[in-house]
């Protein structure tokens, strides 16, 4: 199983469906306080970066599992989107979605 952002592969592949993976990660008031503090002091916000990275990796893993359950050989045209949803003053959710086109290798006759 593989995945790529390439929108097509040459020869012998057939698109068979869509693979989707979603990951939701909630952050707490403490991490938001530290993020706001770093923002005001002019530092990098590694907490949110780590949260997004963890969620993106989990979304890709879930997308791969979806494709494997459909017996796909790989996923092309992979895209990743992220959104931040504010639940209330103390909780924020990071939602990451990974999706792409499932492919199989087409059967060919050798001559």
C-alpha cells in the first residue's frame, strides 16, 4: 500500500473509489494559554504544530486503513485539510481530513 499526491500514475492502474481518513484532537485551556503566551512573546508555537502533526499522521493512517478495507493497492491524488473548531473558552478541536483516490493495478495480458 502506498500513497502519493500525484494525480495519476502511468498505465495499468484503475481508480476504484475514494479513501477518507479523519482525526480529531482536542486541546485544553492550558495548552491554549501557553500558545497565546508564546504568540505575544514572539515564539514558535510548537504545541499546536505537534498537535497538527499528530492529527495529520493519524488521518493518513485512517485513510490507508479505509483503502486497505476496500482492497486497494494504493492511493493517489492525496490531499490533507485541517480545521480548528472552537468549542468554548477552554477547548479547541483540531480536525484533520486526509482523502484521495483508491487505485488497483489493472490486469494485463503478457504477449
